[in-house]
C-alpha cells in the first residue's frame, strides 16, 4: 500500500524512542466477529497498535491502563464494496468530478487513485456511518473500459492507506452496448479484442503500431487483468448478460472476475456458485428501471445466499455520496429473507474476501484493527456508530454536516439574523 510504504521509509530516518503501543478495549453487549466464534454476548475486543490481539467473552483479561469503550454492538469496520467516494465533490461541477474522462484517448490505463481526494466531504460522511474501507471504481467515458480502481481507508488522512490498481472496471449490458457501438455483441467483441491485445503485449506492438482495441499504454495496463493477475470487475445486470460473462470466464479460465449490478443474478445463481464468481448487488433493487432489470427482486440476496453464491451489498446507483446507505439496504434484504449474519457478512467479510483484503472484515486475533462500536443493531436505520477505529486509531465522528448542525443548533437567539418583515 504505497503511501503507507512511503511514510514508513521516511520514518526510518527519525531518531526517536520507540512508540508505545496504544491499547483499546471495546466491550459490546453484542460482538459480531465474522468468524467461527460467531456472535459473542457481552464480548470483549482488545486492540494493540494496529492489530486486534484478543476477542472473547466478558471474562477476557484486559491490559491495565487501556482505553475502554462500551457499546451495544461491536463489529468489524464496514467495507463499501463498490463506490466512487472521494472522486467527486459536486457531481454537476466538472472541475470537482474525477469519476470519468469522456474525452481521454486512454481507457484501461486511467488510474482512479490519482484522482482520490481524502478531503472530499463524502469521505467523512461515509466514515461516521461505520465504513472504514472504500472500494472505489472509476466510471466509463467513451468506451467500455473505465480504468483501474483502488481500495482506500476512510480516515481522511492525506497519507491515507491506498491499494492502487486493485482491479480493472468494465461495463457490459445496456451501458456497455451503447459505449461499444450499439449492441451487446459489439461490447463483447471489443472486450475479446482487448483481451487479445493485452495477452499478446508487447509482441503485437513490436510489429504493429497499435492493437485491435487498445493503444500501447492501455494494453500494458490491462495485461495483468487479462492474464488473471488482477481482479476484473464487470458491470452487468440481465441474466443473459451474466451468462455471457460466465461464458467468457469459461473461454478464458484464468480471468479473476467479479460481477457488479447482477440484478437478475438469482436466475443464474446455481451457475454462479459452481463457477465461484462473486457478485456485488444493490439489495433494494426490486423494480425494473430498465429492460435489463425486468426480473429484479428484493429477494435477490436471500436467493443468492441459499444457492451458495458469494455476494456483497453496496449502494449501486448513488455510490459517490451515499455509499453509507449499504447497511440500510442490507437491512431490507433481511426483511426479505436474508439472515442477519449473511447481511453483516455482505458488508464486511464478503467484500474483504472478494477483493483479497486479508485481515479485514473480521474480528480475530492478528486481524487489522478496523473496528466499529454501535449504539444499536447496525442494520437498524436508527443505529449509529459511537466509535470508529481505523488501523488502531479512534477516528473523528464529525463531518461538514454535523459541524453545521452543531453550529446552528447552539446559536444564541440574539445572534440570529432578524427575519424579514414587510415595511
């Protein structure tokens, strides 16, 4: 994780005494671990520095002098499995919107991490709702290839922990068809041509000026995904589109594919499970807003769980400023047949597993200390975090909105501007 590495290298030159480990103890009436320990009533989580060292029951021995936090619930930090948080401040203002580059001659080589702004107001908003990690995807411009997505923490620190170029993002389905010439078959032909360009890089470019679909830089960037060395996130919703993606996976068995959208995934759930292709869904998608969502149902998550499909839940559709609403969507999935454990897993362990975030999304000894304390059940809309811990450090629970609320809530009446009155 590049920025953390730079910070570590810089720290080598500092002649200072070794830092003392900060120890935090969280006591929860309910501790959801995401591990074989399951849910622990009156549980205890002990954090030292940036790692969890102990997870146990109420009689767990805790170090002297530790900072203690009591809460109704304690969970791993939530992971936004699909977002554009930090890439845009005002969607309609181009100068603040780095989600896509419609006029660029580059595509797969566009690195979204270069546009990430930890100071974006949506980062704070997302953190104070219990999210400690963001999976951030660029959007498509003038081609089906959006570029390279990344994973970042929500600390808002300018030296934020970033895993750049974590995956390539591609659009198929209705959107992909429109970007590739007007049909689904043209989008698939473009994807196959790009895979061919990237898999034969650099040989093809030594004898020809350009590839069939990608220029040199794009072919180089896409070569890792094309060879199965990088995750490939593909957006598709219709059952037939999902089958087309699975056909592609059979044609290129080395590809490491994740499907995002997947509104009709329940119709092909058995095949998804057999092929072990995970999906990221909006669990509240239950009405056909387009022809590729005619079979959308709020039972999608429950049916995928029954079939044994690995899935995460994200707020797809308003993923830049409202990624924070994923727990509400997971709660709706519970109301439509999904178990609470599976719903919490879809916000923590599943996205960690899907994106290879080892040591995240779980409360276990040795795991990264991304932990959230709650005043109630995290799937209830009235519940809120009382503490958010990222890499062992307690985070601010303030955002621009909370500061505005507090400013005007406590304003003395005499300081208020006089109301307009007709002369």
